[in-house]
C-alpha cells in the first residue's frame, strides 16, 4: 500500500513538472519613459502570467521561459509596450501595442499578454468591460447584447389622480419582472408593470452614465396596463389605459452573472372617467424597488 502511495505521489510530481510552466520576468526596459512605470508593468505581467498558470521565479535559469518587455514613450499621451516571450527551444512569441492616457493599464496588459500567448490581434482579445481607448467608439456596435432576466421587488410609494374628489390607495408593494438587453452605454427593457398594481407591459430604454462596473442610469418607457385598485368612493376602477414612465437608479457589478439595481420610478397613466366624454384623467404613481438580474 505504501508503495502504491509512493508511486502515486511521484506521478503527481512528474505531471505537475510537465504541465506547470516556469517563467522569469525581466525588468522592463524604459525608453524616454518614467523608470517607475517599469515596476508597475512588471508586477502586472507577473500577476497575469500567474493567472494563466505559470510559476514565476525570481532568478534566471536555463530551463525557464523568459518574458522581456520594453516601454517606449512616444509623446505626452502615448507609449508603446512591446512583449517578447522566449522558451528554452529559442521559440519567441511577440506582441506590441500603443497605450494612451485614456487606457487602464491593468486591462491593457491583460489583453497584450493574451495577444502574445494566443497569437491574436488586439481586436480579437476584446471582452465585455475590457476595452481600450481606440475601441470605445465602436464597442456599442461590436458588442453583442447581454440579455438578462430581472425581478423587481420593492414598495409602491403612492398613487394620486389629479382630481380632488377621488382618493386612491393601493397595497404598498411592488413586484415585477422582465428582460433587459445591455450594451456598454445603454440598455433596452421589456418589463411588466407591478403585478400588485395591475397587469401590463412596458417597453423602454435607459442610458448608462459610465462604463464602470458600478454606474448610474436614467431612462424612460411606455406601455399599456390594466390597473386595479381601490378608491374611497369606489368609482372608475379597474381601468385599462396607456402610461409613460421616467426612472433612474444605479447598477452594481454589472459585468457579473448576478447584479443588483436600486431604482426609483414615476409613472403617469391616462384613465377615461366613468362619465361620458373624450377627456381623460391623469393618474400619477411612484415606486421604489430593487432589481435582481441574472
């Protein structure tokens, strides 16, 4: 039994040594650039290679791959970063690209390493939320919609018909659901009205205020709903009417598989009065809720 355990342990060690690649990362060479930037680039390279399963060593040996880099400052706003990876068979992989002051260095290094390891162009390494400055204009067109199912749970803050003779009350709850389709800068929404207040469908759009993982948004929608409720003098309910809404809120962890959105919504609907005529009454309602997306 001990012999079997010994053989198993040796097999694990041999397999690990075969498939675990070891790498030494040289100090980046800076040309017309701040020398302090070399330390930052080297640490980011170390982190990225470790994320890819490499073992980073502190000293150069004959049996390790070597990653070298150069940072060439082109002007006040641009620099070229060049990577070169050489293995013990003298096979070399290279990648280089220009970084601007608008780019995030960690994202740029991650994508540059991917270029080098996988032999891709920069545009082929793009992922949602990880764009470089030159792609910002095109990313809304190039990025596919991210469709997410969402559930809304919260409070109905109140409803008021613009008629001093009618007071309206609802159960103070909000429950809805729908589908949202996200681009980097905006989203399309196909959602229900609150099942507690009525049955309806609304279609709208929101504008995301930034491309950060956590950001605010504003938007609007319109639809048709069958509202039911109670009034103190029990008139004119339920009713079917069109509505428009404006809303705003924040989205947190938008690139994760699960995210949350606190939202405040103001809805205005038209209700035809019980008496004959062509005029409509305006009904205004407010809701505050948390959206869970997944």
